[in-house]
């Protein structure tokens, strides 16, 4: 269990930070960028929760907790004999997202165009979260190109962006707003 007794430690004052295995790395390193982007996605979801219906809020609370698991996974480098058992993302967490995507999507009309972020405030915030999750996914992918990472973190983030897309459509549909659709070239002639 995590126990925080002091918020400031001064150990990062020189531009380094501690990882989950106790090692220290530069704060501008790829691993720190990756789990920092995950943290940012989690914060954006916190704002989205202020606007969604109760059932969606419950699901977002679960997702926020899973994002902390993603961050814990990423901040602990994979080694053969870890000092402590690391917390890793599991297939069960990805499976839950897939099942919930299928459940929500079954209630939605088929798409006939790309969707613009908007409609309700809830949907707009969910779309914003989706774009931050996509950036986090790119950062994790860049990290995976140079260091070993749990491949399930990438799968989770990829599926989460899909979940957020469907969730945004679902809250718009539930509110009676429907999707805001892209109309290609609509404004080209002035």
C-alpha cells in the first residue's frame, strides 16, 4: 500500500525523479514523459466526470483507477528479478473496456461520417480526454521503441481511446444531441 507522509522531498530539485524500482532518471526522459501523459489523461478525465451521467461517472472512476495502474506499470522498469512485485496492466482490464465498448456501441446508430468533438459538454470533455490518451499512447510507443515495456500498457491505452470515442457518442445520444458530424469541404467555397 502507498503511504505518503511528505509531499515535498527535494530529491527532484536537480531535474531527476525516482522510478518505482528506486532508480533515478532525468525528468525529461521518455519514461517520465510517458507516465506523465497518462497522468494528464487521468486529470482530464477528472474534469469530464463533472459533466457525465452517474452511470458514466462510475465507469470513469474505474478507468481513472486503471490509469494509475498504467502509470505504476510504466514507472517500474521491467527487470528479471524485481526487488518488489511490480503492478502490471492485465488482459482483464483491456477485456472490460472491450465489453463496455460493445455494450455502448450496440445502442448507437451506425456512423456515416467522421465525428467532430462536441455535442454536449460531457462529450466534448470525453473527446478531449481521448486526444490526451492518444498522445500518451504515442509516448508509450516511443518508450517501447527504446526500452522494454509491458505491451499491455499500449493495448490498454489504444482500447481506452476507442472506449472514450464510443462513450462520447453514447452521452450525446443519451442527451438527445446525437453526433456532430464532419461535412467534408463544407466551407471551401466561402
